[in-house]
């Protein structure tokens, strides 16, 4: 659990329903006090295969926030997935599968869907960012070198955009680059400004 100097005089505690180091680093950029906690859901069991990619990300973001909901908290839940030709591209888990995933997407466009849900008491504030990722036309040798460089087997889509993954793309269409890293800070900051939190 991560503590970030929570003070007793705050009306509510701000909770990040995530233990992701990337999301914690991003939220620190808003210069606000928060506590990071693991959401109380079994994420794998909650992944409904009948839902389209966007709806699935939004539902998981809500469930993560809802699992830690309390009257004295404002809870931020988030989920991110890669959608390619209507299908979800998950974590590869092996280098061979990571190479296969990148080969299938090379030279094409896929979507990076980042959903957040802020629950403030009984008020629910959802937001979803969809970023269009234009991947270069790459050879298998180039992809193999990249996979060995960034060790991406635990990443959805098999790339780390915050590290060397940027070299795989010709163009990225996004309203907020922080969404690509897992937390759209521009939208989140606007939501928090409307919440009952000091």
C-alpha cells in the first residue's frame, strides 16, 4: 500500500484503486495527496467476453472504484486495453506470443482504450479516452529486437510506449498523452475539481 501524506483535516480521502507504479507516478504529477490501494475484485472473473472492448474497459474501471467506495472517500478506478480489429489484445506472457502480436498489428492502426471512473459518495464520474495508434511496417527481425529490448510480456499489446515502444509508431492520435500511460490526467483533473474534496 502506498501512502502520500494524507492529512486529517481533509473532508475525504482520495483513493487510487490501483497498485500500478505507472498510475501512481502519473497521479503524483497533479501534486495531490492520495492513497493507492488494490481494488477488491477478481479482475479475471469480471472480464465479460460478451462486452465490446470499450464497454469492458469502462465496466472494469467502475468495478475497481466501486469495490473501495465509502462515504469518506473519492475513489479513482481505471482500466486500459488494446483493441485491434474489434478484438482485445491482452498480455502476451511469452516472448514468442509478443512477437506474434506485434507482427499482426504492424503496418496497421489499433486503439488504446483507457477508461477511468471516479466515485464520490453516490456520484459516479466516468471518462474514456480512445487513442489511435498507427504502427510502422516492421520486419520480424525489428520486432524481435524490440521485444528483447523492452521485455514486454506483461504489457497489453506487447509494447511499452513510455520506454522504447515509441519507435514502433508513425503516428499517435490522442487528446491526452498521459492516457497512453494509463491515466488521462487532463480529464481526471477536471473531474476532481467538481468533487467534494479539498
